[in-house]
């Protein structure tokens, strides 16, 4: 993962936009850039811009027209592309369903754990020639998570600083039995895009934190989840998400104070 394309502009930060967050309007001097990877094409329309003197890459994981379903996203290509830009930090925005009454639609969570329930997603860069076992006991960057937590408090935005995210394959929503099972596991939210994005970022030694927007109570609450409901709540929350990202970027020091940049140390067998 030391490859950095010589023809690609360099950036220090990346924003991965999920459902409802498709455009890089926060940034100045935005240009689109084509990126090639050994894993095929990344999600289209990667853009690079500037915010408060920092170079930022914006990647809409579903494409701008939401044409790429969660189980078809080329996660390895996306993270490899960001590594080519020289990115050291990623804030990933996604929509999730709540599995707990106290986590209400319209609020935010910053997951600190995940449970993988996906089925058919390549989830490592090291699938031959060398064996790597990265630690995922604490799978998110503690420094970047804390910056998001502090930013939400400063803004007065209702957010929860700890959560367990169950990542399902999608694109369907959960059955009632699945949703109730996840609650028995003491999980907090359910979504479709966190995994393997977060572990690939760890393998690439990039800091990664999730800004998850709660759009609904999952079907454990005996109310079927609809795409229309998700879109409605998301639309009301997008502005706060963008403000949170802006605040976090401006509050992030240039030099990393975490161990994410040495995640591969001691991982080779």
C-alpha cells in the first residue's frame, strides 16, 4: 500500500459521502480526477478541493445518482484510490437504522465497534503472497472519533459517542427476526456500508471514523422501514452532517496523534 500515483493530486483528508450526501459543495477550487486501481474502478466522480487550507478528496460511494447498491460498491478500489491521493484521514458519512429506543431518528452516532454480517465482499488487500493480520479490537481512529464527538458538542448537535454498528449485506432491509436478534446482541445501529470500508482503511494505515445518521427505527419497533422514510429524515439531517464535517476538518491537527499510521507493524506472519 505504498503506491501513490504520480499523476494524482495529493490530499490529506477524505470525505466518503453516503446516501443523501453526493456533492463536494463545502470545498473550494473543486476539480474531478480520474483514478485507476489494481482492483478496478472506484466509485465515480472523485473530486479534490480545498477547505481552510487543507486539500480534501470527496468520494460519493454510491455515485452521484445513487446507482451503486451497497453490496456492489468496490470498497477496495475506493480505499486504494484514496491512498493514491496520499490521504491520511477519512470521515465516512452513512445512514443507519436504530436498534435502541434511546437512539432516535435525526440524531447522530459515532460507532466505536462493528459486527460484520456481510457475505460476498472482498475485505483485504492482502489476499496472496503475504499474510497480514491487522488488529481490529478498536477498529476506528480514536483521535478522529473524539474530534467528531467534540465537534458535535460544540455545535449542540445531538450525537452518541459510542455505538456498535451491525453491517448487513443489503440491499434489502432486515427481517423483524434479524432486527430483534441484533438487539439481543446489544447492537446499536444497523447499516450496509461500514464493512469492509473501515478495515481496508486500517490496512491502508489511514485514520477512519464514521459519522452515522439515524434515519429510522429498524423493524424491531414493528414499523416497516421504507426507502421514502430514510430519504425524508436524511434530507433534514444533511445540513447538520456537512456542518459537523466542516467543524471536524477545521479542528483536526496536521500531525496525527494516533497509531493508525503504523497499523501494519507486527501484523506480518
